[in-house]
C-alpha cells in the first residue's frame, strides 16, 4: 500500500515462497515495489491478523457528520474481518491518549486524557466550586459511564499507567507539566487551580492529597511517554523546527532519571513513594561520529548521548547544548517485545515525527535503543537511533503509535482529518533496520475528525480508538461540555505464542 518503500530482503524471501525466483526475475515489465505491496495485502491474515486490508481511505464528508442514532460502523471504515462498536459516545470532546485500569489483563475502566488547550470555567460543581474543563476521565467498561477525575490542565494528551500503579498525565502546551494521580477510581472533580504553582484542590476545595504536579520532570509540550519500572521516563517535546526563531531546532527527546530508582514491585501506598518525586533530566544528542561531538543538522540518526538540562527550562537548554531536534515528536512507546540477550537492561523506544505533509515532509517513525537506561554521561553514546518507518503521499502526518502485544506489529496513526491507521511489520532477518512493510487497516469516515489514542488490550485482539473533535453540533453536551466517541475494534487474529 505504501509507495516508494525500500526493497527489503525479508519481503523478497516472502515473494520467493509464492513464485519461482526465476519467474519473478524473468518478468521484465514487473514493478517489484508493486509486487511487494500486493504480497503484503495477499498475506495480510498471516502477517497482520486481518483478513483483507483497506485498498483506499474513506471518502470525504461535509457538514456536521456525527449525530445521534449512528452505529460505530458509521464512524470508521475497517479492514475486512474487523468490527467496530461503541464503548461510549460520552467521552469529553478532544479525548486523546488512554489506557486500561488497573491493568490490561483484567481491566475495569479505561482512563483517558482530554486535549483541551484553553482551560476555562464551564459551570459550577455541586459544592459551589467552579467547574473547569475536563482533563482526565475514566470510563466504566461494563456500563460506559464517564466520570471526570481531574480538571484544569492545558492540552492534556500524554497519559500512562505507571508500573507502581499511578496515573501519569501530561500537558502538550509549551509550558506543559506532568501530574501524578493515585487511586484514580476514587478521585473525582479535582481541579488544577494554578498550573504554574501546581496548586490542586479536591472537590471540596481542599488541597488534593491524590494529585500532585511533578516539577522534577521537564517542562515541555508532552505527548508520548515511556515509563520503566525503575522510574526512568522517556518523552519527546512536540515542537516544530524554527519555532524559537530562524534555524531553531525542533523538538528534542528527553530522559528523566529518578534520584531514588524503584527496585521493588507492586503499587505504592502514597505519592511520596513515587520515583517521580525527584531526579535529573537529560536531552538526547545524536552524533554522526562515534564518541565525538559531531552533532547538529544531518545527525538525526546514529549514536546518541544524554546531556544534562534543567527541568524547568528543558526546551531552551536542549537547544543550547546541541540536543538533536526533530519535526514534532509526538507519541512515544516502549517496545514490549524488545530483548537483548547480551544486555538485558537495554530498552527500545520508538516515536513519531509528524512532519508537515503540505511541505512534502511526510513524517517518520524513529526508534532508539538505550543500552543503559539508568545512566546518562555526556560523552558516552549509549543510544543508537535509526528510522523505522518512512511516510509517503498516502501514509503521512504520523501521530500515535501502538505496539500490538504478542506479534510486535507497530500500528501508526495519522494526525489529520479522515485519518488512517496503518499496521507495520517488525524488522525481519534482512540487512536493513526498517519495518518490512505496512498496510492500511482503518480509516475515519468523518472529514472533521481524526483517529487518536489507539492502543491494544493485553491479548492484542481488541483495540480502542478515539474519534476526536468531530463537527458534532447535532450531539447533546454532557457535563456542560462537548463529547467524542470511543470505539472498540475487534476481530484481530493473534496466534498464541508468536507472530501471526
């Protein structure tokens, strides 16, 4: 499906299994890249667990598309064999990234961030306190009931379940902060009354004991987050090149190393036990020459080190110390299946650079392998960074990512209206370092909406996706605020114990 993908040895092997190599090579009129795409589609059930991928995106619509009485299949076009149904139609408008609580194996709720960039008063809570726009919500998986946990953030987007049983929710604003929530099923209508100072009150107006701003983490436009059991956090700054002036770098990648790394398992009892309470922040600096300071434009891939920056001025400091800038780093995910037998502590993190399709910068997925997550030495290049997926005229503006459990396939979500979702293979046993190919598996029908927040349940057979910011004047408000649809996509086939 994706045009101009590099020819990969793994896909050549796939072709050889279907046709005689001599017959393939004898066809002088054959376009080999088209042949590769045909094979990805023909073998989609084995490779991707879907019976047949989409040939084309959903056609454009106009006007107020979202309305009462629709079915979930009215919202999305899906690959053959997949089915869509509503989890809820009452998520707050601009519902974005999300996860299952208390875990992916036996969840009771879905918790999601609400990407409202202009927090404002929208009413009054029952106790007389000003009701701000929602920022963090939970959805009961049995009933679909939606409740607001936290209000008053600016552009809440990134959200993760930490390994110690709390919620980390972050803001995508230029001065975005990170907030940690404990016991989220018993937190309702807490409000951030001062983002700068980190003042947070409960539903009665008293200082919150269950939500805290984590000022030790960097101030930046957050979205993707990778959290290790030790408390190490990886994140990207969603910033365009040139934002701070001509030739200013784009968004950097950052790592937080806790002052007190967590060495035990299980949930914490109070927020003081969290490893996010104190630590140090570092920005990623890629070098084109091993163990030398050759950095800057043209050095977006290669060996990388972590250089120290201040949490409060992380973006400015990163630019000053020569951290590598990218075009709008958005979602970032840890690869759950990555293993290095020679170095068990090594981790792989992948992120999207959304780019600008209007300028024919079609986006990319980058991946880095950090061989020493708890270390950061400016002259020690402990990370190797390479491109994993390259965008094109059809697959572009990459935003969200999701690794499918069991298979390791990477799902890439587009950041524009009528957006598509692509399933991409891992890198096979060929000589390149890229995905072995992608197919389109979902397309949003509403031209005023985009897909976002896509992720899988633990078995890899069910996915969740938010259909964000529809033109939905026909829909009633809930809690004095607009709404979005959260869909469940079922029918993914996963072979137990490995790839499809």
